C-alpha cells in the first residue's frame, strides 16, 4: 500500500478512498466500545504513598525500586507545575487513575490474551504486522503489558526484549545500572517525577556488542480507562557497534474527561552503535501527552528520532540527544498535526558536548480548523565542542485564518569553530497552487490533499510503512471538509 493515498484517480477510485476512511472511522468506533474498567484489578483515583506502595508490591519489585518511587513522589509533591509551554491547569492530578491493571496475565501466545483486549489490538493490526516484518512485538493495555514476544533467532544472539516490569525481575542489576540514573534523573521536572513514582509497563531492550538486529522491534500502548493515566517506561541499551530499530505506537479512546500520558524513554547509544526510535502518537482529544524522551550518545554513536503526532488535547514533547562522545550524531525528524481543539507543542533538544559532533533537525507542522502548533527547540554547543555541525529546518503550514503556528528556537553556542544553520518557514495554504491544480481538473479538496501530502512527504517516508499510512490517513480524515 502506498504511503500517500492517490487522490488524483477516477471518481470510482475516489469513492473507494472515501469508503476506506469510513472503515477507519468504524474501526475506531469499535475500539472505543471495548472499554471495560470494571474488569481492572486496581482502579483507585488519586496519588498517595499508599498507591505507590501498592503498585510496587503488586509488581513484586526490589527495595531499590520502591525507594526510587517514593523519592520521586517526594519531589513531585513540592515541585510546581511548569509555567512554560502548555497551560496544564485543566489537569486534576487527584482525579487521575494511576494504576489500571486489566485482568490478564502476560503471554507470548496471542491466542492466550483475553478476547476483548485481543480484539482491540487486532483492529490496530498489531499481530499481522508482527508476523510480516518484526523481530519482536509487545502490547500494553493501560498499566500492564498483556503480550510480549521475541523471535528466537535474536534471543539466541543475546538480544533482550522484555516488558519493563519483567526486566526488573529477570535482570535487576542491569536495569538498576541504567534506569533513571544518568539519562533522565528522577528530579528532572515535575512530570518526570510523577512518571518515576507511578511508572508501569513499557519496554526494555538490550543489544549485545556487535549484534545488528536487522528487523524492527515494536510495542503498542493502549490507554482505555476513563480518567486514565499511562506511564510506561522504555529503556534501550545498545552496546558498542550494535544496531537496533524500535517502533512505538500509542492510542486512547475519546472521553469527556481529561486523561494523562506521561511516559519516559531512555536510550543509551554506546561507541559506534546506532539506534532508530520511531513513534506515532494518536492519543484522543481528551488526553494530555506529556512525554519525556532522551538519549545519551557516546563516541561515533548515532541516534535517530522519527516521530508523528496527530492526536491529544495538548502535547509537550521534545526528544533530547546528549552527544557526549566525539563524532556522535543525532537526527531528529518529526511531523505534528493540530486540528480543532488541539495544541501541539513539540520540537527537539540537542546538546553538543564533544568535538566533531553533528545534528540534523527537520520538523514540519500543520495547523487546521483553529489548531495550534509550536516548534520549541534548543541546540547547545558546549565550550570545547569544536567542529560541531548543526542544521535545523522548521516548516509550518497554516490551513486557515483560525489556526496558529509558533516557532521558539534557542541556540546557545559557546564555541567559535562550529557550523550552525537554522531555517524556519511559516506559510498559509497557497490559493495559487490550489487554483493551478483545479485548472488541471482536480476538485478543491483533492488539490488541498495533494499539497498537504507533498508537504509532509520528507518526514513520512522515514516512518515504517504501516505507521506512515496510518498517520497520513488520520491527518486526511481530520481535514475532510476543512478547507481554509
């Protein structure tokens, strides 16, 4: 299936595309009906030391993890909500369900997952995708991972791909060495303090020295509980000269009350290693997506961040790369779409801490029907990081007079012998281009879709095929009938 739907076809084919969009809506509606919070083992609202101890006890965690949770909770209680970025005053932390555990035991056999949960992921296409193109897959439903599987050939090479909760049990010393220590400390900011206190589920990946995983690993996170909070933790360790690609998808149904997603992603890229992290986040418009993602990159290591954001009421997401080794490299590519009632505050942060490091930032955003997008970026070149090279390009497309786009770049350069380039463009949907395409026989809506597809193509072609198709459909579907 092509990444971009062919809007230039005949009327019959265009009708088929409309039928396809209807099928997407129908599948989404089916997913929304699979809410069964009464089957959850724990569903208390509000946060307290008792809730944190309950989470830790239910997971049979070692004492050091409980201590880390409680210390983070102490920081959370005395730290104010960030005053920059989005207005988070709508979030009532006392009304959030911090631990919603479905009545299901994790399995590596898909047929053993409870039927209602299995239906949700079947509709999202997870098992089919795994069979075709993945080295391993995991599926999380609210606070618990219900399915996890790694193909035997990678297991035999020493690759670890586990649910984060299981990894704490099976590899306690390895997890303890990396979990919220040097990459993301537990007192980094208020939302990560909350995450450290109540984290649950997620993914742990360990790739031994010299092993190159040629097929991507994938995890899909589904938040289904009303007033729910999801706080999965992803930890990836790529030993020297190894390679791995990880794909993450996220979604949640629409409710009339706010939900919260505050995940954490830590990536350690050792000497000469390469990690590609791809994600498509389609949280519902009743969800705040406040995610923290960071990578530490050593000598000649490469981190690639590729992301698409098309959902949520409000998003604050700025993947961060710490280039601490000589010759380290970071590539950040992202697309954000904000429709009616949405505020997407996204961007990237890169710290050049060593000589001969390089980074590329390419971000695109689309604002439609009153949506707000913001690029918020930081590039810092430390003293002594000579011959650092930075290229940042941010393009924004505004579809109508109601919508807004902001650019907030910060360049903190403390070394003279560097190459720095920053380019930002913001433009309205071109009436001239629409007129030209219509003069060639296209309808107005077809012309708009073609222009939008061309605008986002450089980012979309870097996403895994099935995720690029999904994101493109979501954007086109949300824009249907919305021509500025």
